[in-house]
C-alpha cells in the first residue's frame, strides 16, 4: 500500500469511532446520492456514526481511495474494517447482514 501523509489521519478517524463514513458532504448535508443513501441506511438502523467529508480536502479524497484500494466514495468502516461503498452497504442492509454486523 502506497503510504500517504493522510493515512495517519484516516487510521485515527477509523480508530476513533465504531462506525465511520467517508463521504461527499456531511451526514446533515450529503453532496451526492450515494453518500445520502448510506446515511439514510445507517439512520434507519438507528446507528450513530462519524462522518468525514472528503470534499473538504482533495488530497484526503484521493488518499482514502488508496488506503482502502477502493475507487469510489462513500466508504463505510465498522470497527476498523472496511465494509464497502453504497452498493455493498445497500445489499447488506437489504439482506439483514449489515444490521447483524452492527449488533456484534
């Protein structure tokens, strides 16, 4: 994995909360439909989460893609583990797997 000056920031963010969402915009004002969808799912499940706005820093936006080796935003982390983007989160929500993971 290519090291990046933002990797320490990303690691700290992921370690600071059980549920962290790197997204475009904020939970209260999502800046893309995919980010909005993940926020809606997490709120439907009644889970508090920490949001990180990647639009506030272009370098962070690129760094999170390198960090996770995942090309798109949003990116959800639960208990330090990368879960995936909007499509994966939506599929896990619909199958019930996301709720099970959040309960564990």
